[in-house]
C-alpha cells in the first residue's frame, strides 16, 4: 500500500464515521487497532483518545498532537465517503489531522525498527477539541508529565490558504475563546396590565445594544476582537409580559487584557438591568481556551522543516480569531502550532472550516507527515 493509499483509506473511513466531543469511542478503538498492528505501545488517560510512545536514540522527547472529534453539522458533500451519521461531520479537518499522525506513527515505527529514531516520540490523539477542552482534560490527568516533553507540535488545515503554503507566527497565532451567558429574570403580567410586569424583553433589547458597543467604545480600535451573540430569546406567551430571557455568545481576543475589559463591561451591563428595568440579571462565564502562543525558540525547527519539504512559509501580522485548545499544551512544554494550506480551486476545496462542504485532497496529509518527520531530525538541542 502506498502512503497516498494509506492516508486516503484511513482519512475516508474516519470521515464517514465521525463522533462528537467526548463520544469518540469508535474512533479511539480504530486508532488503538492501528497502533496494535504497528506494535506501538499506548495508554488511555481519558475514556476517549490515545497517547502512544516510541523510544528514540536521545534523551529528548518530542510530542505531536492530533484532535479526533467532529462537529454537529450535517454534511452536504456528495462524495462516497460522506458522513454516515446524520448531523455529525468532520467539518474541521480533524479526520485529516488524525490520519497524518497515524502516518507519522508508521514512519517512526519503521525508523525505530532500524534503530534510527532520533528522539523519543509521543503521539497524542486527543479528544474533545471542539467542545470540552480535551487538551486541558488530558493535561490534568498528569499522564503527560511522565514524558518530560522538550517540545510539542500541532497543525490545523486551513482552506483559505493555498496548498503548499503554511501559516507560521511566533507568539499568538489563535485567540482566546470564552463563552458567556446572560440569564434574565423579570416579572410576568397580562399585556392588558403591562405596567405591572418587569419585561425581560425590554431588558434584552438594552443588552443587545450594549454588547454591540463594547468593541467600539471600550477596546483599542487597533486590536482585533469579537464579542459575538450566538443565540437569544425572551418571553413565554403572545399576550404576557416576558418574565425570562436568555442570551449566549462567545468572546474572541488574543490579548488577555482585552478579555478582562470585555468581561468587566459585561458585568456592568448585567448590574444595570436591575436599576433600569427591575429585571434581575445573572451573568456566567465558562472557562474557555487561552490564546495559542507559539514559542519563538521552536521557530527555526519549524521553518527549516517546512523549507526542506518545499512548503512556502506565510507569516501574518495578526493572529487568527479562531479558538484552539492546543493552547493548553504551552503550559507543560514549548509548543508550536501552524496552519497547513488546503485551498485548491480546481478541486473546489474552497469551503471554510465548520461548514458542511469542507473537503481537501489527502495528499496534504503526506506533507504534514513529511513536516513532522523533518522536525524530529532537526531537533538537535534542548530548548531552555
């Protein structure tokens, strides 16, 4: 079987059998069966996901991470390997990330068998990137501490960047992602006696207006931030004053000071509801993903490895406003994350992440494995 046949077969199987965050049981078993067939040792620190290991010739240990979960999206691609699960799809390319890492495992095992694996290698098949912060859950188990990682690398496909190009950026490359939720509690009354009620709908109108002003009036205009409203509703019946309301959304920023300012302003807005509308407001934040920070000390390995494999390096001035839980790995080891271009207009591979038409050419996955392999051979000193 050629490497192209290998990545095509595995990627398309995974694509046809997607599973949501923390439900990746069949995906986990599929990876385990592959690891067993290659004779690679592994462990399961969480109920889903796998961490595999191969010893090398040095005392350095390099980790590579792939996320394995899918999204609650109904696929619209007309391909023979389209998702067999209604309303679940690998719409973010994690099937590709997983397959590329499987190919890297296969190559590393061949090097190990020949006594040529330069360093110890940890392969992280991580669950729950999309929802649940699987990286953080894995780190909290403490299992990765035993490997004493010298570096950890990750990739993400990017359909807005051409095939053959890779986005590289020191320091921040993705934004923090923090969820927020407002709960409004008013007082109901019949519409004929509306003055006796305290309308959650009136408070909701104020809330929507004030949220839309945070970026314009309370943050540096040169900074890129998003205060996004994803869903809201208020009321119970057509002829009553709404007694309850709910609003949820996400905050994206790569400057933690900006995040604190957004949260502070939201708290002020919540407090104003009682004074202005006699509506009680409860605001909750859910711990999100911090910005993904790339360690500049690893950049030379990254750039040299990409150049060796004839990949064009693109260095943007500003980070993406995506959230990415690879960010947590920077807490335990020097880390570096890049975006691999998959855009190919001739093949109509032009659709964005988290869309029902996302697709890419599997040959890209061989490029990722090439990059990983070169990183191993380029890593020749301890990062201090």
